[in-house]
C-alpha cells in the first residue's frame, strides 16, 4: 500500500502522498491509513484512503473493517491537517472528546475501494484543536461524521 510522496501545488495547497503523510503523523507502518491528500488549506483537508481493502489492515476483524474504525481515519486526517498547517511533524496527541458521531455503515468495505476522508478545523488553541469530520465513499455515500477535540502532548 506504500506510495511515493508526490507534492504538487494546487492553488495554495500542496498535495501529498502516503510516504510524506507517514513522516508527518505519529502513525507508523500499516497504521498509517491515509494514501494521499487530495486538497487542503488552513481550514480543511480532504484525503483519500484505500487501506480498508488491505487484508493486512490492523483494524480488520472477521474479514472487515467496522464502520466505527472510520473515526481513526478521520482523526489521522485531522492530525495531518494540524501538521501541514504548522509545517512540522504532528506531536503525539490524545483524543479528549468525540461528539455528534453518526455512523451510517457497519463496515467501511461497503463504501467501495476508495474512501474520502475530510476534516475541518472548528477551533484551534496552542495545546489542542477541535475538528468536524466526515468519511464517505468515492460516490458520496455517507460513512460517518462527527466532531473531535484533540489535546496535543508534545
């Protein structure tokens, strides 16, 4: 599932591949779930993921990746957004709160081969951030949505 990092300019955004994503977030190896950044700016990031189809996905149980696992995809997009905005590697962080979570699928596999993962900053403080997030299939079929508050550790 590894890919070559590709940086292209799209307006003010830089589009990034899996290797660069892995360098920017604290998730290593197969736990780095995102494949590329489709678009980002200071407020929002949209990523693409296909790792839910990988039989070696560490979140896979009984042959599928449960819908609730989509939250991890969204949290990784949030971490990546924070790293890109700060132009640094994202420090370790803790999930402080999840809210307004709505999960529309039992398994991410039902959304097709490509997931679209979106995170939007709601509030930013020096030691943490609040994001709204969503995950869908490439055709727009809803997977999940919610909000997260994240506390930065380092």
